[in-house]
C-alpha cells in the first residue's frame, strides 16, 4: 500500500495526493490528507494508550491549536533535542519522538531552576 492515496476504515480518502481543507472549523486552508498534516501517528486515530492524536488533518497553524481529545505531551527534553510524543498526562518518563530515548528532566524544569537562582 502506498501513501499517495488510500481509504481509511471510516471510508475517508487519505494520502498526500488527496487534496483537502484543514479540519479546524472555520479554516479554509488547502492541505492534503498526508501524514504531514495528520494529528497523531495513525490515520485512523490512536491505537494504544501510548499513542496521541485524533486522526484528523490540520494546517500547520492548527496542528497544535485544535480540540484534540488525546493531545501529545509536547514537553521538550532538557537538551532541547526533541519533544515527548506520548499523550499529555502520561506517567513519567517522557520519550523523545524520533530517538525513543526516555527523559524526565525537561526544558520547563530548567526554566524553573533558573528563575529560582
């Protein structure tokens, strides 16, 4: 199966060759239904408790600004290399999106430490 055009289990057409409009209500930006615009990692929504996303497609400004019922954590590691791709509210440790490396210290923790000094 290629990712240019395919049918999701719910009957929607998806893929980077499928033109679409951002799923954010009131937005009329043209996108495609490729993985680059997908909220989450799986076009049919999350599959396990470790997955985030809703399976809808959003333009860049709305990727992090929509009412996702299962948003990603998004905390950056203290090194700032990557952000956590687990669902928001998960138990520690965090997990870096591309490397899979687990971490507990975040950039937010470093900012708090600097403010206390």
